[in-house]
C-alpha cells in the first residue's frame, strides 16, 4: 500500500500548500483560466517545494498513481 503517506513526519511523502486564508482569492476566470491564485505562498509535493509563491521551481517530484495498479495493493 501507500504506507509512506498520510502524515507530516520525517520519511513521509507529503503534499502541502502554504496559504493565507485572509488573502486567498481565486483570480481565474473563463477568459483567463491560467491566472495565479492570490494568497498562496508555497506548494510542496512529496516534500519538495514546487511553487515559491511567485513562480514554479524545477522540481518535479510527483507521480501519477492510477487506480487498479499493483502499487495500490
């Protein structure tokens, strides 16, 4: 199974978003769907920062987990 997930602790793979709920505003619209959300200061995937609040990093630690694959057993 996925035993290294579900906890924020050393050795665990965690996805986290650092945001300020008082500043959080979804600015995307139908005419501008790629607008960045205000109030998000960082995003971490599998413990590696992928968003700095201003731009993405070069890190690509995530992977797709598909239902029905043997790694979910």
